[in-house]
C-alpha cells in the first residue's frame, strides 16, 4: 500500500448510535490509473492525542504494472470509525506530502433524548445521497434539494448532482438534471458530453431506490449507475446506437438537519 498523492476534501458525520460512530468521507487524487482498495489506516497510538485530533493515513494499493501515463486520477473512500472515542474533536488525514484536518461541530455530538417517543420524531427524508464505486474511483453526491451555506438563513435551492471519475469532474443543477419515476426507482440522468459530428456522446444515469430512514440519520444501500456511450456521427447507422457500462455503487442516504 502507498499514501495517495493529495487529499482534497474530508467530511465527518456522527451517527446516532450508542456508542456513537463516525463516518469519514475523503476524496483526493492519485497518479495514474489502476489503484485499488482505498482506505484510511489509523495511527498506532501509544497515548491519546491531547488535542483530540486523531490521525489517519489515506492509502491505496498501487497497480501491478507501471501506469502508462502520469495523469491525475480521482479517488475516494468512506470509513466508519466504530466506536467514536468520547474525547475525539476531529481527524487529520495524511497523504504523501501534506495533511488535511476536519473538526467535529458541537451540534454533531448531540444525542437524541431517550424520553422522546417515536411519535415525536417527524418523518425524515434523505437530504443527501453519496455513492462510491467498489474501486473508490467514481464518486457521486446528489442533493434532492440543495442547501447553500447561509447559516441560520439557509433556503432550499436547486437540486444538485456532482460526479467525479475518470471521465472528469462535473456539477449539474436544476434543469440540467433529468429525473424519471420508473419501476426500479427514480432514474436520475445527466449529460457529460453531447456528441458532435466527430465525437461520441457520454451520459450517466443513476438508479435511486426509495430509501426510508425511519428514526435514523443514515442508511446504507447498494445500487448501480450506467455510463451511456453514443456512437456519434457514423456513415453506417446499422446496429445499436448506444452502448452501456454498468457501475456497482455503495450508497449512503443521509438526513442533514438545518440548524
């Protein structure tokens, strides 16, 4: 295993368990393609960190052969820290040449009042969906109704869909996102590249099943995405005009309260 090249983003979310758990989502870049098994490796501690910041290495297994190019490739990981130490104030993610720190907000430490009955909990609908493929290379973040970071004055904004993968990094909002109700769930589709006369088109479709959170803030599930390749302009129009590449995805549905 080796540390990845750089870390771009670290997100923390405390799960309402007893004892609580922490979900750590990190994304970054590596050189070349073919890296597998991305993961966070905790430091071996002789004593607890006095500042409550726990350290992890962001590592992955390199390809068996030297990559053909030194192109920058995105990579992501989702790590469940179980149990969350009571003194933890945040994490520090280390990569080859630097590190990135993420702190826990005070609101994330709050626990549910056990005296409240089920009837006092309003129904929670997921407000964010995160998807990562088995290799940790493709990552999708979908907000059914996005929120701008406006503190107490937050207002619902347009739906947003963010994709990171070998095809590139794309962000779509509002009318750029197509949603269709089907027998398999909601089919969410976006266009990466419209086929010109001399190049094929690329679209991406995500199958989003209905997800019930119940009294939890988070549920995991499995689904799939489909990369749709168009042929572009060809003289001979016979045969299938589209080809499909399916991607198995690990999904996380979350309710994010607006404070």
